[in-house]
């Protein structure tokens, strides 16, 4: 995702003084609860997402959203807001260049002994985790991949985690899946729907996790972490903190994969840049 320049003039949003106050309250509430940052150049994006949420939940407007949050009288509203403001477009085999580097350069560096641990840190509805499972199965052979790898997918949204566990997706999510892999790892699940093969589901575990929560409940470190299209949503302080915490739960010599538009090197963390979207713990 490309961030717009702060100098670029943004469309004005017509809000009354009271609605502006409610908007600011909700924006701060989102930041305090999730760490997701919507600066002024993302006002329109946040405004549109919140109004879409209002229509879906039959809430008259932002004033009522703010009122419900203050009174805590709308069960589940906090989760609905977190889902609305963090959901992005996702699909299988997203950003193939980064995945190609994983396939050709990272997998050969993994140790021969022991289990290889992968973490999709913002797995949404599971497409990224299952993509990694396919790459591993194709690169190592399915039996070896199943025996030697563990893939964890986490997301802040419990409903998305449930969708990931179900593993059923519409046609458009599979547009980038090569035909031979689609035939091998998916089967029809109704009109315009595809289900992930049970063999892939066995390789992936999904859990709900807020990346801003502390401490993370991990007993073992990871060889490869994918945290793609995530840093974009946080301010610089939270980006730095998240990148450093990811470093701490990575094996020595392990890897971090981000989106190609998220330059971790500018944060001056301990990660060493390898190529666009790829970093290593040295």
C-alpha cells in the first residue's frame, strides 16, 4: 500500500462540530485500543469505513458510535470497529516477488534438524498462511513439509480467524493461484466457492491475537515471520516497537517478510535489510 504524501491536499469531509468531536473521539479510541493510526491524510479512509460500519449495524452516525463506546451499551461494537478499520484486501499469492525470494533464498537456509516455525502475524482470513503451506508443500514435498513445518496465523478479528479455519474462499481470492496448484490444493465448495484441501488445513493453526498486546504468548521462536501490509496502519513509534518485538521472537538468522511498500530500514531497528520487503536477524 502506498501512503499519500502529507502535502497532498485531501478532500474535505463535511462534518458538524459535534460530529467532528465524535470522529476525533472514535479515532483516538481506535488508536488506544488497537494501535492503528489514522493521521489526517487518512481521514477520508477512516470516515468511509466508519460510515460503512454504521450502515451495516444500523447505527445512525458517528455521534451514536461515540455514545455507545462511552456507555459500553452496544455488545460487540469494539470488535466490529476493530474489524472495520483493519480489514484490507487479501488474496492468495499476494506480492509474488517476496514469495519468490522465500521460495528460492529463504527455504534453503532453514536448518536440517528440528521443526521450522512460520508466523503469519496478520493472517486475516488465512490466505497468506495457506499460501505459505502450498509453497512449502511444493518445495519440500508434502510429507516432509507436513512433518517439519508449523504455520501459525494470527489476527485481531475473531470472525476472520473462524473464516481461516473454515478455509472457504470466493473465486476472486484465487485469481493468482496457478491452475495446477488450484487443482492440487483446492476443491469446489458450491457456486463460485473453493475450499482449501484438508492436507493444507492440517499444516496451519489459527489464533486470535492483538499485535499490540503484551506479552505475546509464544514459548518458541520463529524461523520466518510474515508481517505484510500491517506497519502501514501504525504510527512510527508503534512501527518501531512492533518491528523490535518481532525481532525478539525470531530465531538467530531468521527472517521477516513485509510488504514491499513498508521500508523497515527507515525505522533503524536491529533488522538487517536484504532486499525489498525482506529482512534478516543477524
